[in-house]
């Protein structure tokens, strides 16, 4: 467009900032970048080995035809390979869950130890070591599959049990309200809480994943998954929580929390304004990519938003992009209710002087990671998240927004591994 042919109007409201572009009498109104939440629920209906290409497993999920059953236990042949189930969470949601469990101990001394433990009445066969379980939570346009391609097999190979579940509104986790196109943040938080509590085998609503009676958990969230975790932490560690609350911190053995390329506590509004001031073209790509869902159909926009642009393919072929776009389409059945979220952003409770959450001194160890080539969350947003979580500064890794995919996936994985090493 020629500069003389457009008029730009910025109109903030309660839930977003509207970018209105007028050209030759054609008027289009776009909501500010809203990374959409995809709700998911868990039902143990079937179990399928996760293939090297996740295309097959995504096509195998049939959300509308699920039966209730206990998830079958993995055998030695499928351990250390991602397994997909649908399981009913304690919140009532039927969610897609992917697990990747390290191989059992196989040395003679380990076998004798397990036999002795069984004779003594202690079943240690499902627990290989004292390493924490890593629980992953995805962001908008994604689901639990995004962790299963690289991260989960890698961490399982290092001895860490890995679990991930998909939020409501994604292809594997239907919304609990039939036909709903929007999901409130409270529903995501309730599902996350039920999922984390269900990882313990002794919980009444256990998911039956064999992780032990009180597994240590390192919770890692990406993009809008990070903001969901902030709201969960607010519920668990905030001032409104007390010992009579069923959702208190004693229910989950949380060893650490990590937020990667997370939407900041203030949401997308301030970031949208910064993007518009810096580059109208980039602001348009983000708006078109998410609000108009062009990331599903336009390869260039998809690469810019998630994978580092078109100059360097980041090890992601055009066939990979098409595959991911098919997943994005599946996983945008319902999105986050932005009007509701705007009234409940984590920043509403922030200390105005320090930028910290009021409950930061009660949190377990935390880490915040940003990416050098993040097209969606800018450095100011990452810094805001770090302050909110009580850190002086974040760790910045060489990566695009989707730190868990592409050639440079190990940079984010190394950051997680280094953090776990400090626990």
C-alpha cells in the first residue's frame, strides 16, 4: 500500500486493541493479536504408539467417539516412545494426554532391587529413579503433539518421565460445553490443576500413569500455556488460597516451573502497541496469522510466526509446514475467551514498583526463557514475565518462537536441563 492510501486508527477497549485499516472505501477491523487457547480434556480410551512423524497420531484422534477405560500399562517395547491416550480428568474434561516414559531398569542389580522391593511390599518397578516428571503445556494453535516430536523422547532418554496434555478446544480435547467456540481461562486452569493432581498414583482422581504416589513435577509452559500456568500459580499460591482450599499447593509436589516464550502477565495489549510502533507489516502478519488464521493457510506467515522466517528454514521443510498447518487447523476448534481473560490478567495483582507477583516468595524455583527470533513475544514481554516470576532477567536462547521444533530445538531443551540440574 502507498502511505497516502491508508489511514490507521488505534482504538483500545477492555479486551483488545483494534487496528483499523481503511483504503479506498474498504474498511476492515482486526482484533489485536490474540494467541488463542485450545482447551483439552483427558479420557483413557485408547493407546497408540506415537510414530516418528506425528501426522498419523493426529489423524487417529477421534474426539467425538471415545469410550472410558483404564489406560493400559506400557510394556518394554513401547517405553521411551510417546504414547497418546484420552483420559478423563478430575475436572470432568476428556483430555488428550501424551506420555513418554524412560526404559525400566534392566541391570541385574536393578532387577534384584525391584524383586526385593516387591517382597517388602514396595512397588518400585514403575519408578526408575528420583528424577522429576516433566509436565508440558502448549500454547495457541498447538496441542500436546508439539512436545512429542523432539522434547519428550529426548528427556525420556535422559531418564525423565514426560507428560503433556492438550487444552480444551484442540482436536484431541473437546470442549465440555457442546458447540462452544470460546473457553474461559478458569476452565483451562481447572483442567491443568486436575491434570497435575492426577499424576500422583495415590490421588482419588489419578490418571493411572504409574509415576508414583507423590511424583516431583517440573511444569513447563510455552506461549499462552505460560499465561495459563501464571493463573494456576495465582490460584495455588495466591492470597485467596488457604488450607481449606482443595486446590492448595500441597496437592501437587511442584519442584520447579519454567515459562518459555510466554505471553506476559499483561497479555497481548501492550505488545500489540509495541509491534504497531515498530512495524505495521509485522503487526499485520501477527494479526492475520492468529485472528484471521492465516498461519493455517499461508506458509510464509506460518514460518515467520513460529519457525524463524523464510531466510533459514530452521530444518523445517515445506512438507513439515503443511503438516503443522494441518495440526493448527485441528487445534483451533475453540479459542480463549479474550473478553473474559482481559478482566483476569495476572498483571492485575502485580506489585507496581517491582513488577513481581504478590506470591513470588512462595513459589518453587522458576526459570523464564525467551528466544532471539521470537516473532510473537518481544523482549519487553519476556522481561515482564521474568520480573513477575521474581527473576532479575530471563535466559535468551537462539531460537524462533517454537523452541521445541526445528533444527535448534536443543537450545531450549538444554535450558530446561540446566535448570533441572539446579534443583
